[in-house]
C-alpha cells in the first residue's frame, strides 16, 4: 500500500537587514551535477564555478547510501551529510562528522538550506575575521519522516541574511555523534536589492523560498 507523505516547508529566517534592503535572486546548489555521485566528498567541487568550498560534506544518493524514505531530498536524488568515506581494510569506511563548513571566496549577503535531521541543527555565519554574524537553530530536535512524536516536516528551511555582504563562511553543526542531518539545495545571495516598502520586509524575507512541497545511511 502506498503511503503519501505530505512535505511542507517550514522556513526560519534570522534577518539582519536594514529596512531598505532585501536580497536579490538566489543562487541554488542542488548537488545534482555530473561528478557528484554517491559517496563523493563535495570539497572544492564548486570552487571554480561558484567560489564555494565545502568541508566535511559528502553526497548521499537516493537508492544507494541515502535512506530517502526517512530523509527525502528536497529536490533531485542527492543530499549531503557531515562525514566522509575513507578506505579501510574491508572497503569503504564511513567516518561520521558533526559539522559541515562552507567557505565563500567572495562574501555573500545570505545563506540558506533545507534540512532533515535527527538532532537539532544550528547554522552560524562568520565574517572574514571569523567573527560570528548570527545564527539560527532548527525548530525541532528531530524532523525526519518516521519520528514520533511528529515535529515539523522534513526539509526545514533555515536562512541567515545580512545587508553588508559580509558572510565569508558558515558552520552547520548537528549531533556530536555525527551525520545527524541531510542538507539539500544550498542557497546564497551575492547582491542585495532595494525594497520599496520597509514595512513589507518581514513578509518578503519569510517568502524568500516560497511554499514547497530518518537515519541517513541505508543499512544492509
């Protein structure tokens, strides 16, 4: 029997904008590019095309390492999680990590992503001197599909926005046990645009993405 899982977007935005600024069209990285297959470390894959470098982020693909029934991708078949595969005596060995770091070659005005998780997720933005600019934390302790009691929905959107174009890096932290979250559709903004009506800022910021539509690694 088929079960339909309703997927809704819950978006939390930490807004650090003056009333006259909102962000321009977003740039989205969905991890669906050729060369990003199951088990591949993202690392500097996007450094030339986007100026982004990932630390401790590995691709998981639906139907392979990803348990997509509990951790559905926000789009496509791929997500990333914190950790890496290393060569062991008996083949590939998974080393779980508790964070993903993302560095921007040129500072940006905003960062966001969609998270499904088994422990609280906190996203912190830093400037070029590694000073924290702000942080945002997930709504729930767990939001993967099968969690009981239910809290929120998979693919919760978290965002950090600034008006100075000063985000040089972000740190995404989950459980100390590691590999506790799936991240998809990383989004960033490289320029702001004026907003005619200052009073509409909160509504517009919360509408940045619009409305949309476990343990991670497969066992066996």
